[in-house]
C-alpha cells in the first residue's frame, strides 16, 4: 500500500486567505486546540468546555458549534487508542516528535470520519484547510489529505478490526485495572468505556410513574434510567417542580448506607454539586453541606433551590471544619482520580497519572482522619469516591482501620438496600465498576465505578 508523505503547497496551488474562512473551520481549530490541552497539558475537558468559565475560543462559538466540539472531543478521547492505531497504519513513518499539533488535527478529523455523523468529504476538506492555514502544519497538508482519504476507503473493514485489537486506555491505566480486577474484568470495563452511558435519575417518589414519564426503566435500587437525553435536562417533565435530579445509580448508593437518618444531624462533606445532599435531606436529615469550592457550592445551592430542599451550606476546607457540636453521622464523598467515571469523562485516563492517584489517596486519608473528629461516639461515617483504583479505596480503608483505634468497620450487608447484593465484597465494602449492572439487557448494564465503606466511631 502506498502511504502518504508530506507535500509543500507552492506556486499557484498556495491557498489564499479567503480559503481559510470556510464554515466549520473555526470549530475544528478549537477542537484541535482543546484536544491538545487535554492530552498534552492534562487539562480537564469539563473545565475547558464550561460555558461560563471555559477556554475563551470555545466560549466564543455559538451553541451549535460548542456541541459539535464536545461531540468531536468525546469521540476522539473515547476511542483514542483505536484512532491512533488506524492513523499510524496509514503513515509511511511515524510523525515527528515535534508535530503534536498535526497529530491532534488528524485525531479530530478521524473522530468525525469514524464515529460521528459528519460527511467524510467535509471532514477531509476542513482538515486540509486547517493544515494549510496553520504555519506549523502547512507543509503537511498533502499528508493530511492522503491519510484521511485512505482512512475513508478502508474504514468499513479496518475499524471493526482495530476495535477488536485495541483497548482505549494508556498502558499504566490498563495495568492498574488488571492488577486489581484481572484480565477478563478489565476487558469488560474497558469495553464499557467505549459506550455512551445512560442517564440516571434519583426521584423523590413513585419511580415507576417517572420511568413512564421519562421513557425509561426502574432499576432494583429505585433509580430511574433512560437510554439517552433527546433534549436538555431542563426541558424534561418534572424538572421545574424538582421531582428528580440526575445522579448515576452507583452514586446514589453511599447516602443509603447511613440507614435511617430521619431527624439526625448529618454532615455531607465535599458535598457539591449536591446529589447526595438532596438524598440526605429527602431522607429526613438535618444536613450541613460542606465544600471548599465557592463556585461548586453556588451550584449546590441552585440545585437545592430547584428541588425545594434546604441545608446549612458551609464553605470550608474539610480539614479545618470544626462544628460546635459533633454530628450524628457523616458522609464523605472524597475527591479522587474519577477513574470510575470514564464513560462520562473519557479524558480521565489521559489526564491522570499514577502519581495523581497516590497524592489523592493521601488526601482522602487526611480527610477521613478528620471526619472521625466530626461525628459523635457511636455515630456512623460513610466514606466513598468514584475511583476504580484500590489505592483510593480498599487499600486506603484497610490502612485507616489498622491505624485508627477510634473506629471499627461496620460491614455493609448485601440485603440492607435492594439491588446491592452483588456489589458487596467479602470484607463488607461496596464496589461497583462499569462492567457491573442489573441484568443483561443493554439499558440495565453499566454503572459508574464506586467504592464505599462504613465505619462507626467507638462509644
């Protein structure tokens, strides 16, 4: 197979400035810039694409183009290994090490060709024009054209083969999963990472009614699940009256592990954006919601207002938070690597490192140590996070229990909350992964990866 090489645009074939004003071109430029920020600078995709505080060139786009940028980036990151494999096979030699911008531009175009409903000709044309308009890429415009047209010709047979041979994870991430879960379950987890997740709702009452209204099913835990959103969340029935809130089924479990909390004083630590806070209030608790981030607490307050729920909101570093009176119970959903949410956040494996996991585990331990001082003797503490890594879960809890005489493990029982029996470990921890679910039907499969443990402060 003849593979593309770079050509320089010269003479009468050199593009004019007018060539660079094509509709959609700026959208692709922004997508390429943001992909570079995620992969090279380990920037958060959600942060870059925040409508209010995100990257300026992204915010300058209209709503439709912002949606397209998000779709391109989600596909490019969700299938990064597959795209890389297919592109590398179309090249005569590896790209120069200083050609990162070229690599990102090719990934953006390939994501459209392979996974999005974008005409192939438009994806190629805009990618070539983008290359010609960028001094760093102009000499590679011929290569861009050749690689992408070759990809179009072979994608019907090459894409399924590449999907079967690759896994969407950097080596370090896959290795840690295999060490924790074994090869078979790791393969199942990574396969789920390729799929867009369903949308889950925690409802205040009558789940069956809301499943019918929203066009979904009721999971054994009481969560209502729909396959996908066809419109904005704020357009759905029940939004205005605060009948429900969006919350993954796994994320709804830790708050339930506190048991009957009606009338109890409960601290929700690292509370924003407020899904667990809402659960605790709805269960009848007097809730103090604590978080370090002013902006995230503002979002929590807005969410509670829509839901017509009230809590005491405190902006504080958890490690410095000292209430006048100890709480009856504490829920701490600690900051973590978020490796359990890759289905929703495919940038995570490409922005986190093993060193990040170790640092976050140390932070979690410090937060948990302080949480013990916030609960009265005999009170319960539920610790949770959305990491798949045992360093932030099982291993950290084992070390905490070994070092802390003030608390004892309160093992979670498989039958204490409907639907959780398969998620309870022999030690009495709760552990979910994206490979878990509530049956074999596609809609019932898949959860965020979550870890939770419950301890009691000694009387």
